[in-house]
C-alpha cells in the first residue's frame, strides 16, 4: 500500500534476494552486535569491503558504499561500532576526494545525498 518508499519495496527486495543466514554463536550468552547502521530508510549500505589499492594502500582500512534509493535529498548518519580514527569521501575508484575528510561525531558520520547519489567512504581503523 502507498508509494514504493512507504511500502519498503527496496528492503523487501534485498530480503528476498539476499536472505539473512543464521550462524551459530560460540556461546549462548554472546551479546547482539551490529557493525553498521544508517539513520534513513532511503539510504542503502550496499558494500563493505577491505579498502583496495586506490585507497592509498592503507592497512586496516574499510571501504563502505552507500546510495540514496528513494529519489530524495536526504542527510543521514552512518554509525559503526568499529574503531574508526579517520573517515573520508572517495571517488568510485576509491581515491580520496579533495576536501573529502569527514568529521567523526558522536552520532557517527553525517552524509548528504541527492537523488540516487552513490557515496564511497573510506574508514581508517585504529589498530
């Protein structure tokens, strides 16, 4: 019912095409844990991977790619439980953008999207 945004069509499509797989935990009392969350349903966290050569060969770096899926202009917060010491916007070849350094805030990283915009973010981890 309603628009595709209100009906959650994109999330349902991901659930159908990429179902979650339960993996037994090593202990019954293990706490719930999530590596990433995004504050807006319009933003899809599509990729999480080890940063490649375009990311200046930074050891311990993770590349995340997100896109705006509702055709809207939105500001969203990317939160992570990973120990991030530095974050920067990159191009699609994973090269850091000029003026691309992001401020690490208590709520996470503030990201601005225009309709269907793709953002690549390099997260350099504390190790």
